[in-house]
């Protein structure tokens, strides 16, 4: 998606693997993976379509500008 829209490069994100980093993963409230958070607030949990991921990226970029 970054190739399709270079603006998405602005969205910083961290991937936390619950098997590799259980201590970090356990700090978050989730049941399904992937789960997406913006500034600590859960915005989506479970399978996400491309449209959902794009909306999450857009929201993350808007939140980073505040």
C-alpha cells in the first residue's frame, strides 16, 4: 500500500508478535490478531480488508498531525 500511496510512509507502526514478545503483548486488550491500535486505543480487531487497513493508516496519519 505504501507503493500505491506514498503518504502512508508517514504512518509509524510497531508489530508486536505475541509469541516473541508476550510481555509486551499482554499489556494490550485483544482476543483476535491482528489487532490495530492508534495512540493506545483499539481501532480494529481481527481480519482486516485492504479498505480497513487503509482507513486505519489514514486515521493514524491524522492523529500524528495533532
